[in-house]
């Protein structure tokens, strides 16, 4: 039997690997005598031998091989290709291939990967984003015995990036810190707001009338797999922030960016980057743009038009 665990989300794939090992020990091998863990970077000479070895005083044996697809050893890779291709693994052995590092560049790596992804028990862990990441955060908080507000979940998903190891540790800290339901203000004590330069540059291009650049940056966000709702939400947030900044700036002559950031309760870097924009445009101009976005929001929610099409039209008109 072959199990292949891979994907860019090494944290969740490692979790799944550990669960797989624990389940095997619980059912087959409580003492762990028949669980062998090999790292291809240092145990290459043991891999084939361990695959062929029979269990010790048990029905089954599990061999975990980490990052074999990062190997440069063409001979070993070729032999493993033959083993997998011709099903030469004993029924008594379960071989788990876990891949967390980048793939090697030799041809044999690609050939072996093609065989492994076709296995019945192949599992790929892609990076979580959007609603999937938010659901994961909520589930993890619940499993730790905590509770969390919706705003705090969204803030975490938007600002923790794709470092799941960091996020997992952060959730532990938040549950330990909060005596009740975790709020966004609690999260902000542990996690700074992430400044999305691409979104800011897109807003700058829209405000400046550079339609070609704005559309290019919008499509780049989509190419990177960013959720349409998140892109639109960030656009509304950016323009709403510009509008609030402009309103205060006009009413309080001479206010600097630091004082403005404090009044609005947002990251000073956001205000600093946007400061010159509010000097170039009137309050009414920014209100007009913001109202167009609110109109898109209404049309989308009432099913009158496709959100991505309306955003494209907003950017180029």
C-alpha cells in the first residue's frame, strides 16, 4: 500500500502525516516497533531495504519517506519508479511518501511524482485562503476550547499570510490570552495589519486615471488566485479610508499623517502611503468613486450583474 502526502501547505500535510502514523500505531503497533521514519536527504541508502523488510511480531509495517522528490539520486529514484509502477511493495508494508520541500529538477523526480499522484491514497494540501481559511481558523479555535468573533476571524485570514505554522502558534496564544470570545482588538495586539501593496497600487492607478495599469494589477490579483469578494472588499475599504482621511484633512488644517492614523485607528503606514493622494483630489471626487463601489455591491448582492464584470467596468471607465 502506498500513501502520498504533498502540497504547498506543509503544516496541514505534516498534521495529516502525524495523524496517519498515530492511527497506525493505535490499530497495529502500540509500541511503535514497526514504524520507520526516513529522511531522503540522509537515509537514501536505507530506503529500499526498509521497503523490503517484513514486520516484526506484527501484521503490518509503516515506512515514512520524507522528501524523496527532492532527491538528486537518479539510481534510487529509478528503482523506486519500478517499485511503484510494478506494485512491488509487500501487502504487509505501508509506504508513506511525504513531500514538503521543493521538487528536484532531475527527470526521474517528475516520473515518480506522476506515479504517486495517481495512487488511491494520494492527498494534496493546497494553501487555504478566503472562506476555507476562515473556516479552518474557526474550527481550530473551537478545538482549543475557545470562541472568536467574525471580525477577528477575517482579520486573521487577511493578515497572517500563508504561514500556517505561525498562525497555529498565534491561535494558541490568542486562546490563552482571551478569557472570553476573541475580538479583533485582541488579535491586533499579536498581529500587525498586512499592507497589500498591489491593492494600494491598483487604487492609486484608479484614482490617478491610469486605467491600463489598474486593470493589469487587478488581473494580477486574480492570476495569483485571490478571491473576487476579497479584492472588491479591499477596494471598498481603501476608498472608504481615503474618504475618511480627506474629510478629516479638510476639517483639521495642517494635521499630519501620524495624527490622522491615530484618529482613524488604522496602520500609520496606510495613511503615510495615501497621504499625497488626498491632497490631489476633492472630497466630492472621492465620494463619487466610493458611491460607484457601493452601487456595484448592491447590484452584486441583488443578483443584477456579475461582480467581476462590474469591477472591470469600474476600473476602465
